[in-house]
């Protein structure tokens, strides 16, 4: 019984030592500045793109974070606005193609390329992101 008590005390001392030497909160991760720009509002909803998230992919395309909020139901003016979604878009500016590589933080592996002109909100995001990302693109 005494040996078991000594072992329990030793475990408690080790745990107490770990608690005293480990920070209680993790260091914050640097996410970069958020710089939302809204494109022209449409009957379908609203869309923004984040200038702080612009990156060039390994394939030489533009990557950007965008946010979409569907339009509210006009038949329910007092209803809560619909929830929006976050997309990480990869854009081929030369061909005006895009694909969603992540939706609400979940990767979309193997997503297919689409023509931006199928949706005016996406078309506006492609225009704005490509214009802002032009200085980052290789010659």
C-alpha cells in the first residue's frame, strides 16, 4: 500500500511540474491581416474577397479567400439573415477559370475548374482578385 501511495504521489508531482512549466494558453497563430472588399451586391446575395489572403499557387494561379452570403428571403423581412460560407478559390486569371479548393475550412480535393462568367458575383471576385494579384503573378 505504501508503494502504491508513493507512485501516486510521484505521478502527481510530475503532473504538477508539467502544469507549472507549460503555458496555459497556446501562442496565437499569425493569420495575416483581413482586408474584405465587397463586390457589387446582386439579387442572389453579397460576396466579398479578402485582399490580405491573396497568394500565388505553385501552378502560378491566384488563391483568395472569399465570403458569400445569400440574399434574405423577401417574404420574411424579420427573419435572421442566411448564414454565409467561406471559400478558398484558386483562379486561373489568364483563362478566367476558378475552382473552390476549400469550403468553410473543409478541403475540396479534385475540384473541377469552372468558367467564372456563370455567376456575376464570382465573375466580379475573379476580376477584382486578378487585378489585385497581377503584381504578384510571374511576368
